[in-house]
């Protein structure tokens, strides 16, 4: 695995750094964050709508979501959302999809109290079934919530306030479901990063990782030493290999090797083949060098295995990586 010894770390003490510096570091390092578009209502019946990216879900029975409307950094004053929730302990927490992200950003403007952000943002208020605050019609996923607890995390500028909500009703657009699961490419959510950056949580940004097998993987510690200390394989690659249930036997590796025809490659062929997207071809090239250049053979076979792992072919990868260890003359 490639070493991270060359990294240079900068250390920051939050008690000594400025609020602005700490805030910027958190927004950049804890990201992307899901966005809660929260609607509340004042005692006078004025709608309020504001997004919060200090937010997540914390249980399903009962279903709990938590978000944090922080005190303003400039003067420590509290925001309308928090003020409303302290009086009327109800809200609707909505997901933010890509097609409304600009309107949601507009709703984050610090308008004066008494201003309805539904009107300013152009988002459509619709009645909730249980709670008083309105739902956002354009959001594909909406949760009516009762506030269970508000925990003040400080009284200073930038201090957070954990709003713990129990979800009492869920509404979602049926078109976002596929085989009973909310499909990322259909709901098209966005996440919040630092500064003005956002993240699309769909299309090319989506990738899959298989969950650890129920019988427990062997772990990276049980991989052969030459695999653990590879300069080609990454930590992610080793994590994939550590999830296998057992290493293949010597006979299985021999059968794997024998399934590839022994082909002679020129040096030029090999230089070009390394960049081939077909990891089977790359492996064949590496295999051809076992007798003449074992070190280069190992490097090329590891490249083939890495390319296979990037395409989630773990079975090929582990057999290929054990080839040099088990290969006989």
C-alpha cells in the first residue's frame, strides 16, 4: 500500500484560532453535508423557510432527525428558525434536490423577521397533515416533525443549537423509487461543501461499495505480506481484498494461471499493454515475465489487479496477486 509518510499536517487549536478560521475548516473538512430545508411558523402565523447543513438522521425507531441553527457569527444573535421552534415546537424538514438548489440558496438570505421566505424564494407552500408549518411542494422528500428537545451548545457567536426532532409523517414523490429504494439518480440530492461549493449526489458522483460479508472478511492483516506492502495497491484496494471470506487455495490459483495462454510479449508490447483497460490482457503480459523479470512481472500483475478492483472484480484480483507466490515452473 502506498505510504502517506510524505503528508504534512497543520494543527489548529480551536480555542486559539479565530471563529472564522474554525468555521471554514469545519465546512471544508466535514463535507459534503446533507441539507435540511426547514420550514417553521411564528406565533403570528408567518412562514419561515431556511436551509441548514449541520444536519442528519439519528435513528429509525423512533425516526429522529437533528439539525443545528447556530447563533450568528457576527453578534451571537439567534435566527428566526430557532426562535420559532422555541415557541411552536413543530417543523417540516425537506430534502434539497438539484432542481431547487438556487431557490433554497435564496431562502438562506437573512431577511427581516416577518418576511416569508416561501414568497422570496418562489417555493410553493402546501399544508402539512399533522404539524402547522407548511411543506415545500417542490421538494421530493418531506418529513413532518415534532421537536423533542433543543440543546444549546453555547451562548457565544457561532454556537450551535441541536434541534432533535421526531418524524411523525413522511411524504415523498413516488417517482424517486426504484425497486422499493430511493434511487440517487432519481431524487438527485445535493450536498454542501465549503465556501460556495456544492456536491451532486447523483450521476458520476455515485459509486457502490459492497457491504462486509456476513461471515466476516479475512481482514487486511491476513493478506500475504507482498500484497499488504504493495506500492501499486491503495488502501481502498486492500479494503476490498480484506472483505473476501478466504484466500484461494494453491490449486485454485494454479487453475487460474493455467486458464491464461502463455504469450510472448516484446518490451514495446508490454509498455503499451500496461495502459490497456482490459486487465486480463495486462495480467497476461505480467505473467509472461515471471521467468525473465520477476520484479517487473509483479508490478504489472499488481497493476492488472488494481484495475480489476476498480471494476469490482475482487475474485480476479486476489487470484492474480497470488500468482507469483503459487506459480510453479
